């Protein structure tokens, strides 16, 4: 049972950038986001894009390494044996044999990605935005991006085998 799939995590990380290119496009939410964030076109274009996208990809990859623990239920059993299945009791192997593919679908991963976005990301971004005196629209644009992104990332990580 492969629980940490590096290619899936890498594709999931790249998917965050792809969703961002679409989500923050001026024809989608880009103009509304710029207005709510208090950003000008010059400010957006004035940044070091290699640094911004490089770090965004790095952060998305870090996130993709944390998602298996959220979207793949079998990691709970894996953690109970201390991460080394060779030292586990025979019951662990029986469990893995019976349940290694349970809930390992794109749909299930997307579901847990959405839950992660709604119950973890939204409260964090919302709290920050409140103290930054940002609008509800700002909160929903940014949280919406992460809810969609985490759904896609969760789907990739959980369903890819």
C-alpha cells in the first residue's frame, strides 16, 4: 500500500498554480480580488514573478505533503505501527489486505479537500482578513480558491495509484 506518492504530490502542487492562473485571471476573480486587496495592476505586475511562483510552488508542495494524512484514512493505521510496517503485529497486515483501497478514490479525496478548505483554510484566512480590515468578498475569493484547490489536490493525492 503506497501512502506517499511523490508524483501525485508534485502534480497536486502544480495544480494549485493552474487553479490560481484560472481563478485570479481578470476574467474570473482577478479584477475583484485586486480591488478587494487594494492592489493595482502595476503592483501585481511589479513583483519578482520567478520568486513569487517559485515560492508558491514550494508552498503548494509542502501542503501536498500534509494532505495524505487528511485524505488517506489508511495513514491512521500506518501511524499506529510507528511508520514501520515490518515491526507491526500480523493484524496490521490483515487490515491492510482488507482495507488498503477503502475510500481511495478521486471523489473521496476531493470531498476531504473541500472539508479542509471550509474548516481549516476559511477560518484562518477569514480571521486574518478581519484584522486586516478586508471585506467578506476578499475572504470568499481567497477561501474559494483554496477550497477548489484543496479539492483538486485531495482528489489527486487520494485517487492516484
